[in-house]
C-alpha cells in the first residue's frame, strides 16, 4: 500500500509541474504546410529550372542544393498523396528502397571526382536524405513530422501528459524495469510495453486517416507514444545489476 501511495505522490507531483491548461499554450500552432520558397530552383551551371527536391539538374546532371525544409517524402521520391492515412502508412521496405536509390546520387564515395563545390552540395544532400529516412522510418518521429506537416501543430520537447492514470501506468512499468533482476522479467515488461505501443500505433493510423483531421487527438497519441518509446529504449539498454 505504501508503494502505491508513493507512486501516486510522484504522479501527483508530475501532474502539478505544469498546469493542465498550459498544454493549450505550449503546443505551438504552426501554419498549415506551405512552401515559403519558389517551387523550382535554377541550376547554376545551365540555368534549367528543377524541382526543389531534385538532387541533380535534369539537363546537365550537376548536383543541386536542397532547401533545409524540403519535404521528406518528396526528397525520397515518395509522393505523399500516394500513401494512405496522409502518409502515415508508408512501408519500411519502400522507404529503404527509395533511400538507397536517393543515396546512390548523394553518397560521398560517388562524388570524389566532382569539383569541391559539388562535393559540398553532395554532403548537404546526404545529411538531409539521411534525416528524412530516419524521421519517416521511426513511428514517433514520423508522427511528430506529419502532425506538423499536415496538421500544422508542433509539440514542445518538454511538454508532458497530465492524465494521472496514464502517468501511473508509465511509472509502474518504469519501476518494474528498474527493479528487474533477470532477463525473463525484462522480457515480460517488454511484452507489456509493446502492447501499449501497438495500441497507440493503431490509434494513430486511425487518427491520421480520419476526416476531418483531429490534431488534438494525434498530439495526445504522439505524446503517449513518446513515453512508451522511452521505456522501449530503457529496455534495450537494461543490464543486470552487479
């Protein structure tokens, strides 16, 4: 009983750390996704107009710099409108195949014979392409990206959930992991955490597919997923006590 009261006290302290109403103020509302730049860029070598996500000039094949805010789906050659649930249902196999295809152009090893300025552009392309792949590959990062991309909402890094029952569930699983003495116990904790994650992922799938889009629902689910993802990371890093 004392353990439950102790856990509840921690939950109560966490929920009081930020007033419930503050979530509305700390969730930054971003304008719906619009480009602040032209939809085409001009090749410095031949003057040809190319799409903003193009890695090479369509005419002379010179490498083209990418805007820092280029659309991650477009730079990987995956049209957003071809994927279900507003891009949420992108398949890992498609992502990896498109990432490899794109990196075949931008990989530094391919650029050793290029002039120095093109090598710099290639390095910039490689960084952005890798970031796009890693963002869309990981469910939590994809949810956060799409929430801003199609919903215009950005979640602050330190924003937390204020639901005491949810926080209690998270804390109990964290405590169980901290007190685990063997791999079998950790495996049980992992199975429970995976159930939580799969439930949230299914809910996100439904939320991104819904019309109209409920950004508040997606925001709350993404925040829940962040908690379960952190526990998943802790499970991977678990080591038996000496």
